[in-house]
C-alpha cells in the first residue's frame, strides 16, 4: 500500500510527459524588414533535446522541471548553434542570438526563440538544420521560410538532406 501512495505522490509532483512516436522539429524563419532581422522560432520536444544534450556530454539538465539547471539555456543555445545555422549569400555564417525559450501548454516541448540582427540588403540565404539527426534516423526538421509577402518556402530536412539555399528576387 505504501508503494502505491509513493507512486501517486510522484505523479503529482511530476506529471508524465506524453510519449511521441515520431521525431520532428518545426522551425519558422521570418525576415522582419523594419527591424532588419531574421526572427526564428524552433519547436522541439523536451525529451529529444535532453537526450541530444546528454549525448553531447552535458549533465542532465531536468529541462522543463522546477529543478531545471540554471545553465540550461547556455547548453541549449550551444546545441542550437551547432545544429542550426543561417549563412548569407557569401556563405558567411550569421550569428543567431538567443532570445529565450517557452514551454508549450502540454509541457512536452519548447519553443526556442533566436534572432539575427543588422541584416539588410540580403540576396540569398543558406539554411542548415541538423538538429537531432545524430540521435534519430527518422528525424524530420520542417522549415518554413518567410522573406516577404510573396516569397515563402518550405523544406523538409533529414539526416541526408539538411541544407538548402534560397535566392531572393
């Protein structure tokens, strides 16, 4: 009986996270002309992110929990910078700046927010997204790119196809 009470108490403190049988991330990249910046939102599952960080040799961060490590954002940012890149028309990497993260209502995933500022007169962009492809053979990374009202693209990246270049009109 005491074991049953212990299990009930554990689930009250840490509600179970829904299990997902697919490995996917979704990224929205939008050019904000007035601010001259790229605004980036990346949706990732917390358990996938924790696994990727652990495989990279980082400590367990308890992402999304009350006891989340104070250094969690630093580790996440480093992982994002390694697996997600934007490059200008000359192939020069643009520096994605950390804005923050936000947990979804179901507590199973994060929205991670990045931006690249001081971007003007760009003629093309190269996108690279290798997030989680080192973990899952079936990883899919959806990219929605919005440059202007009539210039939008969508890509589906995986471990074999993880970059694309877009020329703007």
